C-alpha cells in the first residue's frame, strides 16, 4: 500500500476538511484519508491514481497540487485539525 501526501488549495475551515475527506474516500483504491487543515494537506493510503484523487478534490470544490520532484510537502500531524476516515472493504 502506498502513502502519498499532497497540498490542497482553498481549504479554510473544518467543513472544507470534511468535504475533501468524503469525496476522496469514495475513490476506488483509497483505504485511508487524512486531511490536515493547518498544513493544507491530503494524505492518502492506497493505490488510487493521482488523476482520480485530483478529480475528487475538485468535486469537493478545492484544488489538489500534484507533487513535483524536489518539492517537500509537510506531513499531516496535529490531530486537532485533522479529519480522518477509514474506508472499509479495501
């Protein structure tokens, strides 16, 4: 299982976190989703294609920043600003 972290543009509140979490959790191949408001990041466990993740974040109303070589994205950490959803069955 692969763990990938992306920046998400446009999130400003807990509603934003919930919207991104819900949409990304629907993507086939995603087994765990962590959205961190403080860092503006999305961490995904699973084998879902990046394009599918980008489309899900777009559906929620935000923009996924695809990783570029040499760009370091901060790890999701503080639990008080994190929504997590485990997807069953994957």
